[in-house]
C-alpha cells in the first residue's frame, strides 16, 4: 500500500501547491453545466452535471414539476446527452442505490449501438458499434480500471464483478475529445459511484430482494444499503457517503456441446479394415468410405453438459467530500468488490473421435452405419470401439477489486481553474482450486448418436453400456486396448492460476476561459499499468495417473449424478450416470497432501505459457479549445484539440532456447518497445432551432493490443484431445483508426428525442490471430514440450500466432427514439416508449495461411460485429405504480476467422432477450417490486461453418425472477 499512498499524495500535493500560490479567488464558481467547460472535468465530464440533472436547482421553491422514477431517470439522462459536446449516452439511477437493472451490462445494453455477451444468463461484456470488449475502455470515477474474472485474461471489462446498486450513473462516450485519454476504438464507458454532494439532503436507502431461477430451482438473497450526509462546519462543508451491496446467485446452465467438427480423414482416419482386419471387424465399407472423406464432418466431443454456478458478490463504496469554500472541492472515493464463484461442470462424452492413433483414438473406431446431410454433416453414426469418458470439474475462484482516488478541483478566478486526479486500481483474480477428475471405458461397442429427428441441439445418444455401474468404469494409468494403436487413460488435472491487473494514475488539467465564447484547456497524465499472470501444472503431467491405492475401488471414489433438468432429451438418452467424486479422488491420490506425483510446477512445458507479464508506462498530454458562439443566429459549440501519448511497453515470458543457452531448454525473457501516437479530435454541435441539434465529430483513435497477443509466450496446451500451440508477438502495433460521426437530434418535448446518426471508422491497423492445423513437428519446437502427453510430433495440433493486418472500414447507422406519450388521452398518457436500432457493416481481409511465402486471405465481417441490433422498452407510470417490458436483439456475429479444424468461421447465433419489471410504492418511502429476466429462456448458441452452421454449444440458463422491497429515509 506504500505505492498507493505515494501516488495519491503526489497528485494531491501538486494541486495544493498550486492553490498555495494563487491570487485571491473569486467567490462565484464556474457553472458545471457550461458546455465550454466540459472538457476539463478531470476526465469525468458528466460527474459534475449528475447532481444538477438528478435534482434540478430551485425545483422545490419554484413549483416546477419534478419527474421521478424510471421516466425521471430517462429525462435526466437525456438532459446530459443534449448538453454534451461529444456523442454521449447516459443512464441515471432512478433513485438512490436503484439502478434500472440489476446488472450493469444489461443496463448499458439499452444504449444505441451497444450489444452484450452473457455468462450464465447474466450480462458480462459489452460491444459498442460492432467493436468488442477489448476495444472499450472503462473508467470508474474518472480513473481507468479493469475488472476481470473467470477466463478473462485480456483488456476486456467484466461488468458482472459489480452490483449495480453501487453506481448512480453510466456514461457511454462514443466520440473522443483530446481531454479524454486514449485507448478505445469503440467507446469510453464512465461509471460513477454515489457521492455525498450529489444530493441536497441526507439520505438513507435500504433494499432487499429474493431471487429465484426456474432452472436451478434456488432462492438467493440480494440486498443493499446506502447512506449519505452533509453538514456545514467552521472550515467548510463536509460530506460522507457509503454503500454496501451483497448478493448470491445460483445458476444452472445446461445443453449440448461438440467442441468442433472434425474432417473424416483427420487424426489418421477411422479404423481401416484393409490394414487392421481384426481390430476393424464389422466395418460397413460403404459407410466407412463416406465417413473417411475430407468433406464429411462429425462432432469431436458430442456431449450434454450441466454447469452449476454459485456466485457471491460483495461491494462497498465510500466517499468523502470537503468544500472549504465555493472555489475548492476535494473528493476521496473508495470502491471495493469481492466476487466469488464456484463452477461445477459434469459431462458424459465420447472422446475417440478427437484423438489420433498414438492415444488409441479414431483409428480404432469401427464405422457400422452413417448418414450425412447435404452439407456433409454426419447427422447419424453407429460406431464400435469408442472410448467413453465421465468428467467432473470444479472451479473455485474469486476476484478482489479495489480502487482509491483523490480528486481536487479549484478555481483560481472566474476564468482560471485546475483539476488534479490521482488513483490506484487493483484487480486480483485467484483461482487455485481448478480441479478435474475423469474416468473412462475403452472401446465400447454399440455407441451411436442421431440428430435426424431432433436436430443438432438435442441429439439422441446411446452410450452402449450401463453408465451407472461402477464395474464398467476405469481409473488408473494409460492402457492399450487389445490390438489397439496406442495407450490412453483418464486424467487428473489441477491448474491453479492467478491474474493481477494494477493501474496507477496521476493527472492534472488546467482550464482558462479566454472570453465568454472560448475556453482553453490542457493537461498531462501519467499512467502505470501492470499485468501479471501466473499458472501451475503437475510437473509429472496430467495423464498416466497411478492405479487406485490398494483397498480403494471405483465405487468408493464415484457418485451417481442425475442432471439435464429442463432439456427435452430424446428417449433413451441417459440423464443419470456415474461421475468421479472430486473430494474422494483427491484424498485417495493425495493431490493436496504432498504426494510427489502431483507436485505443481510453473515451469513444466504445459504451464510456461500461463506465466507472463506486461508492463505499460503511458505518458500523455493534450491541449483543447472549447467554443460556444453564434453563427448566423444559430448557437454553435464544441471542442477541438490534440493529444499526444507515448507508450513504453515491456513483456515478460518463458522463451524456449537451445540447451547450449540454458540446460533447462527455457529461460525467462523480457522484451521492451515503445511507440507514439498523435491523436487530433473535434466535436461540433450546431443548433439550427431550439429543439434541433446537428453533431459532427472527427478524431484519430488507438487501442493497445490484447495482453495475450503482446506476451510472446509459446503455450503448448494438451487437455485430453484438445491440442494447441499458440505464440504471441510483443512487437505488435496498436489498433489505429480515423473516425467520423454525424448526427441529427430532435427534442420535440421534455424527455423526448428522435435522432439519427452515421458513423465511419477507417481501421488502418488491426491485430489478427492466424490459426492453422498442422503437425507439432511443423512448429519447429522441441519434442520435449509434449513429453508425457502420449502424443507424437506427427500428431495434429491447432497452431496459432498473432500478426498485424491492414484492417478495413467500419460504417454504420444509429436510430433512436425516446417518447413519453403524455399527449395521448386518459391512462394512455402514462405510457412511454424507448426504441433504438443499430446497423454496422465492416468486412476485412483475414489471413488464412502463409505457405511458402504466399499469403492467402478471405473477406469476412469483423469479429463480434452484429450487423443488426435493436432495443425496445415500453413503460407505464401512474403515481405509485410502474411497469416496463424490454426486448434486446442482436444478429449473428463471428467469433473466429478462420475457425478450428479447417473451418472457415466460428460464430454465435442471433438472440432476443425479454425482461420485465413492475413496482408499487405503498407509502412515500416504501416500494415493492417484481422483476423477470430472460423471460423466454433464450439459449446461447455458437456454431462453426458459415454454410452448415453446425452447433458448437447450445446452452440454456433459465428465467430469473426477483421480488423485493425498498425503503428510503
């Protein structure tokens, strides 16, 4: 914490030094709502306006009608949008600690141009105007922050780490200004926690909810409390606020998974009766011939899966504010969040179709019958000599997030002001308990799957034996079946991993009002960012485990599991099967009690790629002119500026080296580089009439490459039949683009808008992963990296590296309507509508291969881009009663080009989510509420192949309901 303290104090000391030497200050503060002064709000332009918008000055005394509730929050947000020089969309809390949605990402999804991805039915990441989470920068109280959990090892922000009750405002800034630091191609998202001076009165609010999921059948608690007070003293006005939010959630996510579709001739082909007549007895030659063609595709790991996820989320905020005089404001903010998850996955699967001969895989499988569709998809297969696996996986993880900021604002005169901001942010992800245990049955006869009647999402699967009988299962070292091609056996995997992200930021902004129409501002910012990822694996490998200890039986270390609730499984498909008991397995083998066979190492071949670091030192400065004048009787305002930033980057990783360099064959390596960016920007707002705004924006922008991409670690991963080699590139150039925006906004009435906007981004530099299928030998890596896996250098791997490519243009359209229907007669006047539509188009050239110096490309849409997306909300408010229904739709989008196993693309299918809520205020301070999320139980579906669209995953997570009560004092 010594470093935290030094950063905060240094930033504050800089500001206090400036105050100490200033001339006598003027008594009147500059209006926070002045658009010309917006650019120098210390990177937090809307924060100063939030309180004014939330509680109009003088409303109590003037008799003005103050709109509250959902409609009121929409109106306040619209005022912020209208007064901004940039293209900004804002979401404001309906009341203290009462955000419109229980999930931050789901609230942001109401904004035009925003789509989200969900995890376990809950919003996790956002994409803005077709650009994914890696292109969106998030700030909390003006300081860049990064919150990650689960499998996220990149720059993307996981919004599910936080409870929405901790925040009172979100701003989505789609066009940059020079005063806003770089790092985003999509948008900069500002999250604001509550502060005591946000409210004119002392407040205390308490809410409690009970959540219920109709798939997991569990009831979970959720509650929050927020208090705020302010008072005058002899040395100025003080304020203090604090909030606490806690929630639990139990989710069951289940469905089908294939882990890709392989070609018929891959992995050595099926069992060939011409070369192995005894092993391949019973082969149906016509079916074998079709199955062996390169155009035939079959599922590598066909399985149904249950994911049981339990999460606990605790969040705390605190804020202290001191206003010693009307010219000075000192704010200290603190945010703490603890997100804990326990994920249990159970699956029963065939594994032979994903393995080569060296591990007793596909070349042992006998084809008895087969049917393919017009796309070459094997929709029915009857097979012998198939290995079946039962797997149990528990993943216990937690994310601890903490942020501390000090913000000093001072006005030296009615023209000259200063803002100083310092902050520390740390996100610590801990995932020690990541344990998998397996058990197998080898060379089963009578295995079949059938998709002809029920489709790919619900195949009928016959495993060919009693999967509930312990006598039919095996746990122990690898064995070779009689006449088989190679040895195989179950694994035990423990893969502890840790991930730490830290930001340290200090910045100063100065503003001088040249006259009533022009304000000149400038500032400097220095930011330290450090990423540290660590991981361990068994030094002796995960496969070829010892035999069960004497006196221990399979029955003693297994348990019966029944699952797949809510799935319409075809008749005959097993819902109950025997699965490893993880505690019993760990105890029997001494996994956690010092058995040297299960000793962990960070330098084993499979673990080295999980250990990497990235450090960035970013120094930036800007100058900006904000203007506000009239042209031919029309108000014109905006800003024009220039920002320059210097990035110094250092990547650390384990590099494979000759044994003459290091006898171990590897050593820790660091690679450094630096680059500069010049980023001009302009925002222009023209008001041809009182209710119409015309906007124009232009800028150069950049986003730094993904963390995994700029770490040059070579990661060799063998997880059962999943085999991959990936390499980073520390010399990647950042993403760069030139952007243009034009928009027309009509505000026909209070709280209403009809707008249309066009945007264009010329992405000049892109970063692409190039993935090909090839032998391990083709990588040139030493064979020692796959020692102990049972594989040979001739076996096929998915091989990927990362390179810069030219990118391409991105263009789109946003339409937005917000209308309170107060002009309608009777009760219809209580309705209101929100609707927005976004169209985005961006095709770029992807490199699919680089053979013998020639580059082969294919043109496909940008990853994570949905061409069409819309949101719609219909709400009703009548006194104490509120109700609303919302729908959110996004088109198909691609997730990989090319995809694995020689497939052109991988993607996710379109989805529509429907949510609803109602509430009733019984007394002035007491409100009851009921909310429903994902009311149609919309599944998430991934696919591969642009034509056949074969299922990758099909998962449902159920409908989520909350019944609650809220009391404010």
